[in-house]
C-alpha cells in the first residue's frame, strides 16, 4: 500500500469520525429540545396548547410521547384556565388582574347568553358546548392583544377592554355577538345581555369591581335593550338583599314571620267560606319587609321551598284550631314552581292533612299562570295528584301569564283568580272591560270557578256580579287580618251585604 492510498484511508476515517460527532451532537440537540418541550408541557399540564409535531419527535421517544399525551388527557385543566374553551377562567382572571392593580382605566364587560340553559335542555350538553365554543371564537375576534378575555361560568364571559367603551360601542358589540349561530345544521338565534363597569369611575379592588360588574348584569337583564352599567347605590341595594337572605333562617326560628288571612266573598251565598293565606315578615334587623321584596330573593337563593313548607304547616295548624272551634273555612296557600318537585310536595301535603285530621277540601293551593307555563309537564303531574286527593287547585293571576289556550284545558285546576290589573281604569277603558269579560267567559266555559282580586269599589263589585263571577277578594269586603281577627269578625263577614 502506497503513501497516497494510506493518506486517503486516514482522511476517510477522520471524515467518518467527524460526521459521527456532528450527527451525535445534532441528534442530542434534537433530543434535548424535545425533552425540554415535553417537560414544560408536563409542568404546566397544558392541554390547550397545540400538540408537538410528530416530525419533531425522535423516533425512539414516540411511544413515550404517546403515553404521556394519554396521561395528560386524564389530568384536570390548569387551575386558571377553562377546560372547554381554553380561555382563562375566573380564578385566572383574578390572578392576572391582581398583578395589574391598580386598574383605573378601561371597561369591564360581562356578557351573558340569555336562556342558555334551554339550549342544553332542548339539544343536549354537547350541542351547548359547541355553542359556547362558537361564542368564545366570536369573542376572540372582538378583542385586541392588549385586552383580556375570560369565561366566568357556564354562559358568562368577561372582557377587560383596556380602552374605554361607551354604550353605543357596547350596543354594536352586542349586535355582533347576537348574530345567529349554525350548529349541526341548526340555526340558533341569540340574545346577549351586557353589563359593564367604567373603571375610571368605579375602580377599587378586584373582588369589588367584579361584584359591581355582576350587579350591572342584573340591571341589564331587566332593561329594555339588555345593556346596562353599574350605578352608584347598587351596592346598598345588594347589601340589603344579602342581609334579607342571610336573616331568613333566623327569622323562621325567632318567629319573625307570621300569617294573615284575606277572606273571599261568596257572591251567590253572600257569605265567607274561603280565604287566602298571606305571609308577613317583621324583621328584627330591617323592620317590616314586603313579600314582594323577600319572596323573589328567596326564589333566587333556592330557599323558597323552606318558606313554603313553613307556611303550609302554619296554615294546617290554624285550620285544625278553627275546626275544633267550629269555624269551617277553606284556606289557599301560594306556591312557587320550585315547590312542585316530583312527588315530594303532593305526598307531604297529603300526609300532613292526615296528621292534622283535616279534610282535603279545606286546603287549597294557588300557583301563578306564568310559573305553570315554565314547566307544564312537572306541574300537571303534581297538581293531578293533589286534585285526586281532594285539594283545591287555583291558577293565580289568570290572564297575565301569556299562556297558550291549548294548555288551559289540560290543567287540573278548580279555580282561576283574575288579577286586579284587569280592574285598573275599568270604568273608562272599553277595551279593558271587553278583555275582562272575555277572560271570565273563557274561565267559566272551561268549568272553572272564578275569583276576582283587588275589588275596592261598589261599582266594580256590581259590574262583576253581572259577569257571573263566583267570589271576590279585596278591601271592599275585607282586608288581610290575623287569625284572631278573622275569628272575631267571622259572624260579621257572613252577614255582610255588598
């Protein structure tokens, strides 16, 4: 072998060695880079980020990577991020805002999808999730990189616009978000409710700003255009509401609540055989509180059934006492739709009637027409059971609930109560008079007994008698009175001539 041949052999060996070193160095860098990204993904448990490209994974690590991805899919989402949309959640938002404090400019906007619960009920949760994903994508297009977008709960999203927005701009945002969404070839029309907080006027700590934003959304839900801002004084109103809710259980225990009874006048018999039980609250903390104020709050707080059970027991105890003293009267109790939960209510009432040794026809329930329409199937099932047991059932506020006439024939009721709103300006309102007559004729035609509430003048009473109503209730005959007052006035009530 000559010198030249030996030279090229050495060069070849050196070249192979250098290539091997370069390959090992490059391969190690790829592995280190991959492992670094994989460790970061495991550390953050970030399932929202895009998965690693399979081409960037060293061949011998592919089985390991597949197993780790399967493991990640079983882990909960990061504490500050929403699993469905990938947006930051309430926890993440508060954390980020806290780092930015003080925040004195910009606008907080809270967005709610009106009646989103009905989408889940009608189409299923998978359909609802697709709607939420579509909304989150729509919202992302409305924010800049400087703004902040979060999903606060099931159907509420928050945007922190770092530049101030006026109500006109917010109305445009609302209009954009309300455009119909097509999901599974089904077109969904949306209504969006918008509450907002001007941070230049109402900046404070994060929790208080978010609480005020919630109050703005509450105001938006009752406004004509479903857009509203926080206003000075909303905190005071909320404080009173929270106080009422927190005081309620103690009020039951301390006998701050009591019942009054408003007699109903039997037109045909000229006597009193029926009354409505009405709740009163004389709060030790706030003084007298109107039922119109505390009952809606208890419904929102999920405490209305607690009140209803207390009222039913108070009325049944009073009926037993009256029965023993020879006073026979049917008493009606107002119930909420949340009370009609499966068979619990009907079974409880039937059992209590037996416990107090009372005939079922001495007890009646009233439920508003609008509440009946919210869950017709459940309501009809419960009311049927009560009616079969002999309990009288009445539709309260008849004619004000926008119900379908097709449903009225299905309702297992004995009586309808026509709201006093029909009597407003009845002397001068010919259309109103015609509507009142039609409502009474409709109810009578369906074989319902008819009671008219809010009768305060003799003229209205005489007119209602001509319309063949069965009972009237109102100050003309008797104001609400305690049980003792009703006993004291019992003979007078049954001799009254109107």
